[in-house]
């Protein structure tokens, strides 16, 4: 077969527009008669709220202030519909949207935000996912904070640990990470006859379309989502941010409405990488073979589930790292807290666990007095290996080669930089 | 309101501005030079880089009135019409462009650097773009591209 693209350097289709500054991101769109929208967000992590917009509505230039009362179906979310378009009675994390001011210019919209009165009746909050798992912990939603448990079992874990000469038990924590894509969220919505058009940088236009249609209670074919240039995303544009606010505003007002988040608002508006607490117990025999591994992984998904289930499943699946271990027990949990919500970010749950399994490997190697590279080569996946989930790896397992190459490069003691 | 005159990409403009208007707002919202991007609004990211009298500035940190009588180059003023500037060509060829949001600023920082120092070392290139953040590429390909652009410019100079 003759390949026309694979193996060749191809100039990307949007490259020319991007090097000349002509690529259009949503903030670059301007329309006649356009209005500006600004979001009022919660400043408390857990509170009952009462919102009064009357004073703000009187400011000249303010066209409309949207709250939950304006939303036909006030829910959205990729897996669970646990986000509210605008919080009705309660806020669950700092940054939750409460209202959307639409005004003739940005300055007026910003001024109006300050005039909206929000009465917060603070509730006890929970920020530690381990505490949140306790039955008696404050409930973020009206049900258990534990929203998912994944279990993986291979071999006989107790028997396995009995055969180990060395066992290492440690706890590892990773922190919250923001994607910090360079283009802050921006969008513009307008009407095309009776169709609502939303231009927004998104990773998920077809699902945005569905969520907008559901929230507005209009047929799917009356919603059009246009995805112009996207200025980075890395998972952070998989959940709805401003899409429904813009669509609703333009539908109720009949004029184009634009919004651009500041960098600061961008940080509170979109998801984060799940912080994880990982308890590991790993054992090997004197010959340097891994025999057993037990891991409990708790992922803090903050106030909303987003992709927590898929992510904590993936962490569980990848908990052993690329090593063959005959006896495995993994429990992974996704837990609600009142922290900023976590969702997709590069690696989708596979990025956190190496912090734990690789340090376990180093400590074990040290205790066994084996070179850490030899120890990895001894145990790593090879052609024909069986993973903890029972998959037999039949092709393309270049790990041994990779480790050897890394070893070679390390020995060259290269001085950093390019 | 205040009236100022300035030169943008070789053309004279006389515009009405508000006293508190930033240069980036004048360029984008008033004149629609939307190739200038806003990534942070506080002088951290360099997406809003333009060249003012030969020096790069963050246009989010400059007030519009400070540009009175100055010469500004934005990304729209790099290259001439159809033909790409060697820097833009090199960025394309080296795959230095991903999401593109940092690229106008990167190209302008590269231009300001190469205008002053036609054959920079790789360290000098890194220094030259140290005010521009890129979240996509990891910078290596951008450094490769600027290195290549410097060679293109040298060849151009020799054929002239
Ligand atoms: S927008 Fe000016 S430096 Fe980031
Ligand atoms: S290409 Fe995306 S920020 Fe540089």
C-alpha cells in the first residue's frame, strides 16, 4: 500500500491562518447590535443563597439579568446532570454561576455584577475527600458523596503478600492542576430565524448542542453550535461553561450576545485535573519479581462529577503501571467535595497513578538492593504479558526498548535544554 | 474622549479613544486587528505582544494614549500581502503551530529579535521568546522555527 500522508511532514490545514493572525477565535467575532454578558459567580464554597437583582436591573445599559428563573430546564452535565445552569437555592463551590448580566457594554455589565445582592447562608463544607466519604459528612448534593467505586481483582491478594520478601506501604497525593489553555473561554450567540446559533471554542460541539437544547427545552435542530478556532483545551473544554447562558440570553433578548472570560474567571469556570490520594502496598520477592499490589485511590471530583467515573476507572485500570503483577487488588473512588470541580485533563486519570507506582518501584528496588532500571526491566510488560485487567498484550509493547534507551541517554549525562 | 494619531503597520490612523482604553482594546475592538490576542490581561503571557518603535510590548499593559505618535507593528503587518515572512514560513514548516493563540505574539517577538540580532544562538532565541507563553508546543519546535527563519533571512540577504 502506498501511504500518502503517514511518514511525511504535512503542513497543518489551519497553520497559514494561524501564523498570519487570521484564524478566528470566538473573541474575534463582532456583530452589529451586539450585547455583552458577564457572569456572577459564587464567592462561597457551600451556602444557601437568595438573589436580588432589582437594583442592578435599574442601571442604564443593563438589558436583562438572567437567573435560574429564566431557565426552562436548569440542569446540565456530561455524565450526571448535576450542574445547575444558574444556582437556584444553593451554591456548592466557589465560582458556581448565579446570574448572567446582559448589557450594552462590558463596563456596564461589570458594574451591574457589583449591584446584584446575594445573601449567603453558609453551610458546613467539606474539602477533604476522605472526610467526605464519611456518612456523617456534609452532603454536597442530596445523596452520598461517594459517586463511584471501581474494583479490580486478580489472583489471590493475601496469598500473594505471603510470598513477598519485601513489602512497601506508602501514601501519595497529587494536587489540582488547571489546563491554563492560552485562550480564555469566549463565545457569541445570535438568532438565525428561530435557530439559536452559539459560536464557542469547545471540545464537544455535538454534546453542547444537546445540552443547550435540553436546557432551553427546544428541539435539537433549533440549536446550531459553531466551533471556530480553539485556543488550546487539554480536556478543559469538555464541560459546558458559557454555552447555555449565551444561548438563553440571545433567545430571550433577540440580539447577539458576546462573552469573554478573564483569565481569573477562566480558572474558576472550568474543570481541573482530579487531585488523588493513593494508598499503595506493593510486594516483591528476593529475585526481584513483583508478586502483589494493593491500591486504594480516592479522586476528589469537587462539587460536580463531570467525567469522574471514567477517570477514576482509568486510574484503577492503570494502577499497576506497566508492570506484570499476578496478585492485584484495586479500589478506586470518585468523591464529591466543595472544591472546584474536576474533570478531563490530558491523561484522563492515567497521569496521577505513576506518581505512586513509580515511587513504589524505586523504594522496592532500594530495599531489594537491585538497580532500579534492572528491576523495571524484569517486571515490565512485554509481548505476551497479561495486565491486571486480564488483557493479553499481543502487539506493539516497546517498553523494554524505551527503558534501555532512557538508560543510555541518562548515562550520557546530557546538560539540560535544547 | 481624546484624539490620537499613530502609525499601524505602515498606515496613519487618527482615532478617538477613552483615557482608560488599553492599546489592545484600541487594536482589537476599535480597529479590528484581532490577530493581537488577550490571554491574561496582566502582562504575563505575551499573547498580546506587538512591536512599538522596534521594541516588543505587551499591548494589554500599554494605555492607548501612550501609543500616540508611535509606530506599531501587529501580526497583520508581518509579511506583505500574499507572501509570508520567513519567520511565518519557518513556523509552518517546523510544525511550531498548534492551537495558534500564542503564535502572533511569538512571531512578533521573533521578529523583534531577528531584526536586532540576525543570527542568535538557541539560548538567545529562548531568551527572546521568554515573555511569550505557549501551552501547546513545549517550545522546542518554536525555537527550531526561529533558528530556521534566521537562516532564511541570511540566505535572502545573500541573494540581494
Ligand atoms: S494578554 Fe497581555 S501579556 Fe497576557
Ligand atoms: S500553540 Fe497553543 S499556546 Fe502556543
